[in-house]
C-alpha cells in the first residue's frame, strides 16, 4: 500500500490561497488520492479525491502531477475556519489509512 | 442531507466494564468503517464491513468485536475495558465497495475509561 508524506505544519494568511503538498511516490496505477481534514476532534471531513486528472469542487482544487507521484490541495481563499489537520490518503482498498497530516493554521 | 449518526456521543465506563458503540450509516450506504483516535494521535483503522460481512481488519484488539446488521447499522462491542481504550471512536460509511468511493465520517463517540 502506498504511503504519503506531508509537511507537518503550514501557515497561511486569511484570504490567500493555501497550497498543501503531498508526496505519494509509490502510488499504483489504479489508486486514488483523497484529501480529508479534521477540525479539532470533529469527525474527519471529506474534501476531494482524484485519480489522475485535476479536480475541483466547492471546497477545493486537487492538482495531481502527470507522473502521479505528488499532488497539491488548493484552498483558494482560506478562512479562519479552514484551520485544521489535512490528511492526504492513497486508497488501496477498503479502508483509509491516516498518516500524520499537515496542520494548517490560517492567520488573521 | 443525512449524515452518519453515532451514539452515544459521550460514554464513561469503569475499567473491566463493557461498552457498545452504535453507528447508523448514510441511507443506501453499504460499507461501514470504524476508527479509533487516541489523544494527540491520528485516526487508526479498526475494522470495516461491506454488505454485512467483515471486509478488512486493522489494529482492533481481541477484546473488541463488531458487526453490521441487516439494516446496515453497525455496533462496536468493547469488553474488559482498559484505561488506554479512552479515545474518540469514529464510524464512517461509503456508498460502494471499491477504490473510488469517498467515505463520510460521523461526529464520533468519546469514550472515557476511569
């Protein structure tokens, strides 16, 4: 099963774009990249997922490199409520394996 | 929209007691996952069910068991509770078995063992 590597923490100014990177160099061809976030002990919240094409929804955009070895989650206009731990997960089967994630702090 | 419902939200038990946590998935979702999150830790996968059959197993202690019922709700049974079992327990559900289906999480049950 592929593993992911994320920076432990990042800061972002309110109103600016937050770009959260994730490396998944051992991802296999049919594995998807998922992003979740967890705000202070609430249940993890699904954000977005993709296979190889870039994806966008009302919450965020997901940019996956052509070789699929890394991806970036983009929150276009970060707000204070986006402060959370963000998890990049490569799904290899029936369950989602959470790694350390990135603690994003949005600063006023 | 309906979400994953977990009950109870909070539970306090003494050591060596038993506890049962319940999870009601999103309607028409057939897959349920259980996770444990200790203080300051990331969620750890325990077990999952698809169509009422166990589909995957993670780091679930032998003292714990779980099942998914005919109405797709699931219960996590925990016996001989230990202080270290104090944690948040999350349930998630998804609408299909496979690699392209996102899972949605409930708000969790906070178990405190004293």
